[in-house]
C-alpha cells in the first residue's frame, strides 16, 4: 500500500545560474512542480509515494520521468502526451532567495490529465492523497483532480491540500478563489501561506483567518507557513506558533513543498489520527517540517534538493545550539552553561558581592546539585568563578547561605575572620531508603576562592523530618547568638547557636499560616525600617514549591511581624497572604548578608523560573537565570505594612541612550508607537488613566511575538499577557495572562519595565507591585506601542532607555585547581 499519492503538475524550473561572458542571464534546468516536490520529499524520508500527472513527449518530459523514478517516486501513473509540451517555469530570485515565476503553460502537458488517467483503486487504498489548486486551472485536469479527491473522501483517505496560488495561470482571481474553496471543502490538512490566507479570507491576521477557515470548512489541521519565521497551526482544541530555523537561503523554490512533505511524513509516522495529536506532538512535527523546508533553501532547485532525515536533525540540533545565544540574557545573570536554579550563599565581603547558586555542571536539567559561584563589585557585572562546593559522601549540595564569621566564633579560622557556608546535604538513608536532608558547613579563608568542608558534618539533623532544608543564618545582636531559620515541609523552624556548629531549636512558625499550596522552601528573615516612622518590622520570606493543582506553580510569599531571637509572630491573620511577586518567574529569592550598615540596603535576588516548566525552557545548552537584584523596603499602604522592591540603583549604569516624551494623548485610533533597534530596554511611564479603559504597553518583535503589560482601571488590575510571547509550547501553563490588584494613585499609575532577551520585569507604583516573567520571543523586540481600547489615556511622561549588554567573563563549569572540599 502506498503512503502518499499526489496528483497535479510536474514541470521544469529554470533557475538563475549567473551570466554569460556577454552579460546575458543564464538558467539551469531543475525538475519541480509542487505535488511532485511533496512526494519527492516524502520518498527521500522513506515513505512510499506515487505521482499522478502528465508530461510532454519531449526531452523535458523524459527528464522529469527519470528524475522522479530516481527519487523513489512511483511513476506508473505519470503518462506522456503529444497534445502539449511539458510545462516550464522561469524562476526569478531576489537577493534573499525569494522567487517569482514566469510560466510557459499555454497549455501545458499536465493540464491534459483525464479522469480515465486517474487510478481510483490505488487512491482508495493509499493513506494520504495530496492535491493543489493548479491542477484545477483547466480542463480536463480539473475534472480528473476532483474525481481523485472525491474517491479519496469516499474511501476515508486523509486529504492534504495546498492552494499554491499562481494568479498568472488562472483566467481570473475569482475563478482561483472558487476552486480553492472547493479544495478546502474536502481537505483534512490545509497548508497555506500568509499571502494566500489574506487572499482567501481578506485578513492578514493568521489567528483570525485560520479560525474563520476552520469554522467554515471544518478542516482538522491548518498550517500557515511564515517563511523564515516558522509557521502557525490551528487544530480543534489548540493552536500556536512554531519558530523557524535560520539558514543562509539561496533559493526558496520548493521550501513549502518540502515543509509539507516532512509534516505528512511525521503525521504518518505517528500512527495517530489528526484529532488525537497533542500540542507537544504538533510542535515536534512542525519543528521537523520547518527544518526540512529550511534545508531546501540552502541549495538551488526543488525536487532534487529534498533533505534526508539526518540533514533535518542536524539543522534542528544546530538551531538548539543557537538558542543558547538567542535567549541568553543581556543583563540578567545566567550560568556559563548547563543548569542553574536557586541563589545560595549571598554574602558581601571586602568589596565583592558573592552569588552562589544551585548548579548541575553536567546537564541543562536539574540533577546532582553543586554550588556554582560568581562575584561582582556592583551587582551588575559578574565574573564566573570555579564551582565552589561539590557533592560528597554526605550527598548533594542543596540550598543554603553564607555569613562572614567576623569574630571567628566557629573556631574555623586562625586568629582571623572568614566565610562560612551553611547548606543542606541531601542523600538517601542507607537503612530506610528514605530521602534524607541534613545541615552542614564549609568554610573559606581566602574570600571564597577555595572551600573546605567541616570535618564534623553534618552539624544539624532531624531524623523525623524528610523535608528539612535551605538554612538561612544571621547574627542576632540582641541575643548575641547566630540564628538559623530553616523549613520543614509545612513550617519554618528557628535554631540558635553560639559557634555555627552546635544548634538548638527555639521555635516554630507556619502550620496553618499563609499559603500551603506547595512545600515550604528557601526561607529568609530580616528586619527593615517602616518608611520614615522610626519603627521597624521583621520580614519572613517563604517560597512555595510547585503543586500540580495550582496554575501558578512555584512562587514566594512573605510575612510581616516580630522576632525576638527565638520565634516569629505574624502581624496579620493566618489566612492573609502577601506575595513577593505576582509574575510566574520569581522563586527562591533570598537576600545578601553582611552588606555594610552605611549602605543601608536589604538586597534580594531570585531564581527567574518556575518549577512547572523549569526543566523544559527552550534555552539550549544553558538553563536558568536570576532576576535583577532588588532593594527591599517596608511602606504603609492602605493602613497595612507591605514590602516594596526596586532594581538596585547600580543597574542604571547600563543605560546608553534615552528618549523622552511628555503629555502624549493616546486614543483607540491614535496609539503611541516607537520603533527600536535595540532589544534591551528600560521603560519608565507615568500614565493618567482617568478618561480611558484598559491601557496596554505592547512590546512586539519583528516576527509574531508580543508581550503586553496592561492596566484595567475598572478592575484595578495590573497584568502581563505573554500568551503570544513566542516559544510557548514546551508547557501548557506558560502561555498566560496574569497579574495583581493595584489601585491607581490620583488616577495615575507609574510603571518601570525592564526588557531582556528572555524576560520582562515590571515594577508598578514605586515597587508596590512587581511582576516577573520569562519570555522566549521569535525575534528581538523592536516595537513599543501604547494603546487603549476606548476613551483616552495621557502619557504624562515616558522615557525609553536602551541598555548595554553585560558580558560575563570566566565560565569554567568545573575546575579542580585550588579545590579542597573533602
């Protein structure tokens, strides 16, 4: 049984081949024709295919017949005729390899295909029939094509249709439109270009246009090809964009046919009906098809240029490698390679900020945890350092903290001070085989360059607790003791120590308090002043792990209260929940210890991801990044004490050029638009919303991606919409619109937006609300648009700063020189 039969034109493409000595344009002869290209692509991949067509009794017809046969296509039903010559097409290429055509088909041999030439029994027994519109431009081929389609429909054969509009071959555009309508009425799969979609539906909006076609013709799968940008697909229940791959194109002839052949091959290979294909399956299939189409553009000709599976997979792998740079942040911290998650051991010592972090140096997915390490003098420019802590006989190195032991209370230093890391050792109990988490120490006498594990590890164990991790330690002057806050599943525990080595339990907090949507993780505890009141309060930060039943995934809450050195008292009712960040991608944030008192800041940084999809983000050889460092403050808002956060002042040094506007009125018919040639931006806006409804700041790529930061004054809701933000198909929870309640102040809102290649951070009303989201756009953001749905809004002020990209020196993932951690 044949896999795919195609019916339609097979022809000769005359492709530009330079100029003669006399300066005349020369052409080379390349077999082609859309249906023939599709089955050639399928045969190249290993499918069993056949073509139904006619060629002239001339040298071109003979060439086509031989070429199809050598390509593995069954040519039993490719017949010769003396009624007309073989159809010829002269291809004209521009500098980008895009083509236009001049046809010699008045008439062509392919138009003389008769109904009696169609092998109806073979069609009824195959798996897919592919057809286009060009075999319906003239009789008798029109009747022959329709007979083949009706037979396939009657037999339950899958039908694939490509309009492949060439207006020069039709009597009129209306005749072309009606024939295409006929073809779509029977199609199970429709492959269509943007231009063809616009012609058929009257709209260039691919989402709107495909929805209209699906509703009108009940087509199971519609794919809109978007050239190098990739494609958009729509099926019942799901739709989305799949990005293309970048190659150096020299001839785009046949690219769409190769795309479709590759897609049909993958659909047949899956063995599933179209209705049962998931969004993940479609994404994988279309990635393969995009790469197949791209491969054809790298060489001239069509039918003879169809790629092999190995060639396609090589392009896909190369594209994945390029993604490492494509989404590598410009000013957010990311690992040199492989996996990174929670920030650990944040400490300041003698001019350097240290950032340790959960690190897997051998994979871009979570695995046996190490402590990665980087240092900075300004919280902006980081230098990668060698891995600080390695797994050992006690287990992997989970999260923890660092402190400066100024007075050598630990006794680990010789008449001096040094750094002490307190972290969780994670392994499996040898007898019970249960997960086991215990607390251990490491120390450094050379400002964090080399580390020594403490001989007495572990220093704290609770045998009855499975979840017992992520210690945060600080010196408590009032009790003259070290205090540890650590989490144990559903609560935090407090311990005291005089020497960092021996610990005693003093209190617990959290059972029944705040959110318990997931396991408690990564605590922090510190005191902050409240505005200029002269009073202060303690802040307890608790991160919450992913719960499959909660759409938000992992996130971070905080509590405001008092701490007496032994226990924490919550100021708010137990069911009152305060969120640190209302985006999806700020988790496990902790603050730096030992920042000098004269600085006066409490600075936090978080892991910019979410456990729902952290292992699947499309960043290639590296995975994981940190938020911007943020200065925390306490303020009184509506009678309640809450945290505010702003990026540390040091990030302002990244500003290159600035543009400013004032008193701009925005209405539905007159939005504000600005084209940018930079993809790293800071936007500051003060917006008067009293006369308008929902206001949007849209960040748009040169492709199809768009991120919307919006405010709804009726609902008093600030939100980010990343449902069209680019690559999103790696997890169903990623494409989302979400936000937080926020009241305007005197009918105005103030926004600060930081846009990086892989993320957007929004701070509203002086940091009262923060939203952090990862994004993976199909191309760099290049347009900013401010719009409203009705009424008008006024941009009291708008500033757009372009930003420098931060190069991070170093990058050794594993280095044993100077290592002493046994």
